[in-house]
């Protein structure tokens, strides 16, 4: 029976890997369909290599061209929303961007293949870790063939896959009691995107819940000190990343109240526009407070029962940002999906569905300036706030189920003393 099961897994794995390779190559073969971020990566790299400037200080708009100068060949491909913003990525990813633009010609094909290839490599790394950790074809398929991974992350060349890779690697290292190495892996993730710090928060909550204070401090210091240190060491990097705090998207729960509080003539009708100063003060502090509060409550409630692995606690920490932050994009959930691969609970289901919902709603821009219609209410109020409720119910259900499974059984007919 065991031999038959192993043979079935081997066949399933071969079919699965074949599907992953075919789909991955197809996603790289085509230009990004839902995002132009890849061209921003290229532009920031060229600001350093071709123009010898700091991409954290110098804006792409400077190289739009004029009568006296020719425009940078990549500028016209950059989304108009990002032509007047500095790079908001970590120094490690910026170094990779600089490397690619230094080696390759300044053509959209060459540079997008560079970044899409890197993302495909990151997705392969996630897949290898998932398989080596759990040896389950279903867990591998859950991550590698999810529409978020294929249609959005790989095709869009989103560097968020490396945050997911860092999260998964850190969880595995903590399971193996290599706390310093886990912290360093988180620091590397912060070098791609500063939001990888949520991995350290989740791991810290889990370790403290297990009364491993020394281990929590070791992991936390090894994550935060190098992560923030390298960011602060690069001129303008911290300020550029911090400037992203004044943006909101229509996938955020905070978009709905702003929708009704803004003056109709000034209401932002597309995601990516800056919040107006008279309203943003009302939401910036509550958004951060609610995000951290939800992270703490959700992760703390499951950390008591997830005693074998901090995976679900880290996943809650990462998914919290995609639920409560003001700037929410679909590919942010790829941070959490890899560590949820083998969590047989409702949190995993809600996160997977949430990713698909964000893929659909994040690119809708048909918001009327006056008298919001039924679609507005559905996509920008019911959907984002509905997932707040769904995550809460899922966490409550999983915590109860795990606690129930952990209770010692008693012989039939004998009263329990618990």
C-alpha cells in the first residue's frame, strides 16, 4: 500500500512539474497584462546605470526628454502614476535592477524578460521549499498553480514572490531552531520590500507565545537590525519608502469611507492617486493601528494552538496587511500563500479566495463621480469589509478546531475532568 501511494505521488509530481513549467514559460513569454511595474523596475535601474543618479532621490520624470535631451528609452513604458515617485523597493532589489540594466540593452523585451525570469526563479524556489518541507503534490499545486502566482506574480514580474520565499524559508528555519538564520532570511526579504518585517512580527508573536523569549529576541534582532540598517545606509531610501504611506487603493477597506467623505469634485476615481490632506489625517493613524491590532489578535489567537509550526501565525501576520492596509494590491497575498500550503483550515481557504477577489476588483476603475451605484457598493464596500469578517470567522473556527483536536480523549461513559 505504501509503495502504491509513493508511485501515485511520483506520477502526480511529474504531471504537476510539467504543468508548472509550461505555464511558467507561457507567463514569461507574454508581456505583463495587469501591471507595468516591471518597467518601473527597469527605469529605476537605468537611473543609476545610465544616468548615474540615485533612484531613491531622482524621479523618472526627469528623463522624460526635452528639446535639449532625448528621453530615456524606458520612460514611455512606465505607468504615469509612477513617473513622479522615487523607488520604494529595498536596496537588495534595487541592486538587482541595477545589475540587469547594466548588462542588458535598454529594450522593453530584454529588461522585462530579466525581471520575469527572476520572478520565475523565485516561484521555483518557493515550489522547491514547499515540496521539500511537505512532500505533498496538493500543497505544491496550491501555491505553484494558483492564479495569483501565474497570472499576476510571474507574468507581472512582481518581486513580492521573494517576500513569500523569505517567509517560507524563515518558518522552516525556526522549525529547525535556527533562529539567527531565520532572522537573516527575513532581513534579506526586507531588502526587497520593507513589509517583510511582518514575517518577523509573526515569528516573534509565536515564539513569545511558546515562552521562548531568548529565541524571539535573537530572531528579531537578526531580522530588524540588518534589515533596517541596510535601508538606512542607502541615501534617501528610508524617506522614499516612507513616502508611500500617503497612497490608497480602491481594494482597501479605507477606500469606502473616503469615497463618501471626499468632495465629489475631488474624489479620486482611479487607484494610485494621492489622498487629499484634509481626509488622510483621519485614516493614516487608524489604518496602522487597526492593522497592528488585527495582526496581534489574529496571530496570538492561533499561536497557542499551532504549536508545531509558526506557519499559520506568520500567514496571518502577512495577510493582515492585505486586509487592513491602505495600499493593497492582489500580489501582496503571495507573501502568505506559501506558508499556508499545508494548513488544512479555513484561513487557507479565505486567503486563497481573497487573492482571486483582489485580482478581479483591484483593476476596476468604473467609479462614478456622483451617486455611487450598486457595483461601487459591492466591489469597494461589501468585498473588502466582507473579507474582514471572513478572516475573523476563519481564525475563530481554526482555533476552536485545533484546540478541540488537542484535548485528551476520555473513555466512553466516563466523565471528563477537563
